[in-house]
C-alpha cells in the first residue's frame, strides 16, 4: 500500500512487521488496561481536539462529480484554515495551558512517546535521525503520527492482512474518533491523542487514510490516473496534511499556507507513485495492477503484459512517461520543503532526495521492475544526507532560487 511518513517514509519499504504494535484484538472495543486507562483518559479529557466538530467525511471528498484533484484540494484548504486559526489564537494569547494534577499521568504519556520513538528508530532509521534535530515536542508528535500510520498500513499490508475485513476497518476508525476525542485505547493512541490536542491537525486526513485501506480490500485496478491520484492521496498524500501542522512553517516564509500543504500533498503523491513503479512485479504477483488502465492501453499494453513480466520497447516507453510524471510531483514538493521550519527540513529533504533516486534506479535497471527491485545503495544514501542537511540550513528565499534552477 502506502508511502508514509511525514511527507515521507514508506511502511512498505521495510520487510519487518509492526504486528506487535497492533493488538490482536486491535479492532475490538477494548481500551487501555485497567491500570492505565483511567490515567490516559484523565490526562486527555481536558484537552480539546481541533477536529471534534468535523463531519465524518468532507463534502469535497464525498462528491464524485468533481475531479480527484479538486476534491482533495478542499481538504487542503480546510487544513490550512485550521493552521491559520491556530496562529491567530497564539497571537492573541488564547491558548490555555494544559492542567494535570498527577505526575504519574505525565510519566505514562512520556513512556508512550518514547515507545513511539523506538518504533520510528527501528523501522525508519534515516528519518528518525532527522527528527532528532526537531524540538522535543515536535519530534515526539511526529513519532506518534508515524506509529499510527504504520499500524494502519499493517492492517492491510501486514501478515494478518488476509483476515482484515471492512468491519474491522470500521472499528479501527471508531478508535480513531475516540482518540481524537481524548479517549485512547492504548499507549500509542494516547501519544497521538495528546499530539492532536496540541496541534491544529484535522481528523479528515486520518479518516481518508483508513479509506485508502478500504480501497486495498476491494480494488485492484485503476481505470484512469484520476482514480489512481485519489488512491495515492488516501494512502500517502494524507501524511503530509497530518504532519505539516507539527513540523511548522518557517516564520520568514512568504509562501501561502495552502501552497505549503499542496507541496506536502505532492510529495506524498510522488512517493506513492514511486512505490507503484518500483513494485510492479511484486504487486502483479498478488494480482494487483496499480497503473492506469487507459494509459496502458494507449501504450499498446495490458495486464497480461505485466503478468508476463517481459521488458519490451513498449514497456520502456510507457515507464519513461510514468517516471516523468512522478518527477514532476517531486519538483512541486521541493518548493514546499523550503518553507518548513528550519528544524523540520532535514528529515523531509533526506527522504525526498533518497526516494527520488529510486526512479533513477528503475532506469538503471533498464525499466525491469518485474524481477529487479530498484533501491538506493548505502553509498548514495551517505552522499545524500549531507546534501539534504545543507539544503535544510538554507533560508526559504535562497533555497527557492536553487530549486527553480
């Protein structure tokens, strides 16, 4: 499935499972154990979620008569409005301090965040190192979002995926609603519940990611790129909308909030398109084809050509066009990374530069993504990290000029 985190890291990139993080009865109505439930709820009950009044699905995403980009853009506008509202409250001094009358509550929450950090360190090492440059509060919030996205992805991509049903995803979404209301089920939910109470994070992108999981259960073909775009938004573009409120926009940035969110969305789309192009053979072995059917037909190709797994001139030509489109989304994404707060840029730049090189690897493999897996070697990773760090230190105006060259 998905390209996850923080505009960025992809759960599918790791062979290991997060099964241990998903309780065996994760989709049942069971909250924290009796020893910690009251503490979790007590700590979070006084916190107001920015999304408590949000409808289950925005009308933008629910209206099928519009193009996918138009429908997703309304979600972007909604999240940008939340951020502006949050900035206004901060400027007026309306943010109230969170009160707690029990030190053990904070210890419990700190333990939850630390465990999220351990998970991030294990499954997304490069990204984890980048988060260490963030402020402690932002770093912990990013970890909490990462773990929720990984757990969600594991429902349909993990070893128990064959046992997951639509009803199970409904229960998972109920858990999501509860944690946004300050009623976590376990320690990982508690960390995310605390995060969304502190930052202007809308519940809609989280719900949309669950919708992406539903698509994976029932859909294995996409007729047009418009259909595929919406899927890519659900499973990967949503991550950018979740994480930008936490990462923050640079105070000196002159870009509009909407443009930064559009760039975050573009990176998620680019990452997922790269996933799809890298994993053509792997997906085909499971009977899945995540390539636009109409574009395959225009290239004189079909599902049978993919299942046959033979690289032909037609396939090379088709892949060149698909890679070109993915790079266009990466180009759009670069404009937004420059506008993030300076402490948040490095992990995003590192992930963008490393992931973009997967497309180069596909080309180096002569477009054989049937039997050869494209990956970025350790040497290239080591070279990319200082480049990413250098870009992260540049001011938005200077970096914008570099990106435009």
